[in-house]
């Protein structure tokens, strides 16, 4: 159970030289798109070997967050403790131990699990996308926090396409139906499913070309077509269900909330208009008919930042709002929020980043960038002309400098 600390020798450095080093690492990571995969799996630690079946049983017993099931994916490490019925998922990046989402355990043991994890790591700890139900446990353990966005949650008993607020969504779904688009559930491991699976992979690969050619990881799932899981796959086909696949959505169970997370969304660049609206509303309708209580469309990063505690981080708050309003990369924060908002979620629930440092450091920021792999040079430059690329890169560089300065200036 004991952890072997990372041992390294280096010359003493001042805060200034450390800042330069980390800033350089951030820019290098953005330029190369690298995430230091070897470090992410905690190479310098004796990792706990927890059977997959045990992790799955904990998720089924205690998984209340939209990303609880996603914690079983990707290059994550897992931590538990004697007497604690549950686990937390994490990755080591840039010398930081980053917890993915909420710990999955008995609620009364959450604080104990956080405490024992932080003690075992002997390094700074962050927690990305923490829910309000777990936030107090982190605060009791001395963590500071900052709101990072809100999650779109639906009460399925109340969801309807009727009424004025849903007019645009209703019009889009009707257009797709008139064009012959039909939504069905696909079972990728049934006999004869491989042809459809190949089409889904091709659609996903084409979609990712416009998003930096990689999946965003950590607390976001993947199509997962290569191994059996509890994911559900919904596809939209043209020509009254006999034509090509226009788009698809992969959903993951939220066991203890009696719901599903509409996680992975993909469509063709020239998909029939209204395809994704039809897919989304049909999934919500089907889940309601099956007796599920809720569904989530996931986090809208940097949207609806209204936590009063943001006043403790005034510069950082201003920068986050600037990024939301002005910075338009392949993953457009404002566009993502608007897409989710048009379905009129019944609840916008806040999500937080927690950290056990006096202030949110550049090193912590770099660690989050690494595990999420959210920014690469290709994403920043896209397919624009050379002159436009230079302008975009200058804008990105100035944003990075401003963001770094804000992190250094904001106090916890």
C-alpha cells in the first residue's frame, strides 16, 4: 500500500526560474501536442493493482457523477485504502497528482479517501471536475477551489419538445425526420455488427480531423468499439433507416442517479441538418420510457461562472471569462454552451477544480493541459493560410502569457 516517493536530484531554483521552466513546458506541450504518457501512469510509483471487476462493482454501487463510468477508461491509476469501500482515479502529470472527477466510494468515507491519497502522494494534488456533493470534503481537507463551468442535467420526467423555448430544437428534429433520418440503438458486439462499427469509426476519424486528430481524455469517454462495456450506442441513418449513418451518440451509465451521460457525439461534416438534435431528443425520450430519471450532456467549460468564491480569484476569473468570450479554438467554449443550452436543461450544476496549494500554480495548469491534451499547435493553426496562422499563433501566445500571469497573481 505504501508509495515510493519520486527521487530526483536537481539544482535549487527560485520561483522565477521555476516559472520560466514551467511556462516553457506549457508552450512545448502545446506546440508538440505531447502529454508525457510514460509519466501519466505513475512510472515512479508501485501502482495498486485493483481488479477491473472490483472497480466496476464500485462504480455500480457508488457512481453518482456523469463521468463515474468514464473513470474505467484510459491510462489512469487507481487508489484505495484499507477500510474504505471505493476508489479514486488519478494520473501523475508534471509532478502533480490529478484526481479525475469525484471519488467513487461510500459518501461518509470520501474525506478519508481524499486525506489518505494526498498523504500518500507527497506532492501537490488537484481534482478536476468536482461536483457540489463532494466539494465540502475537499474543503475540509484544506483544498482551495475555483468554479470551472456548469453541467447540463435533465429531469427526464419533465423533458418535452412542446412549448416555445424548444421551438428551434423541434424544428430541427422535424426537418431531419422529413429528410428520412431514423434513430435506432446499435449493439456493436452482436453478430454482423462490424460493418456498422467500421462506419462509426470512419465518421469518428473524420470528425476528429477538425478537433486536433485526438480524443480529449481524462474525464471524457471514447467510442470504445473495441471491447464490450456498458456503453449504449444510438445511430441516426438516412433514407428511412436504410441509408448511410449521419451521426451517432455514445451514452454511459450513471448507476446511482438512474441515468445516462450523453458523452461521445459524432456526425458527418455534411450530415442531414437536424441529425444531432433528433438523436439527442430521441435518446432522452427513450431513456424516459425505460424508466430512467435523469440524463446529462456534460460540462459546459467556463460557462455561467457565478460562484461568489470567484471573488477570491479576481484576475483568474477575468481571464476565464475572456477565454470563454473571445478565444475560439476547435473546441469553442461558447458554442458548446449554446448547443447544450438550446435543449433547456432543467439544472445547470456547477463543477470545480480543487487544489491543495496556496495558489493555483502554473505547474498545476500544465498538468491539467497534459492529461486533457486540450491544446496542440495543429488545433491552434488549423487549416488557415500562413498569414492567418501567424496571427492565430500570436494571439494564442499572448493568451498563454496572460493566463500564466493571472494564475501567478490570483491568491487562494
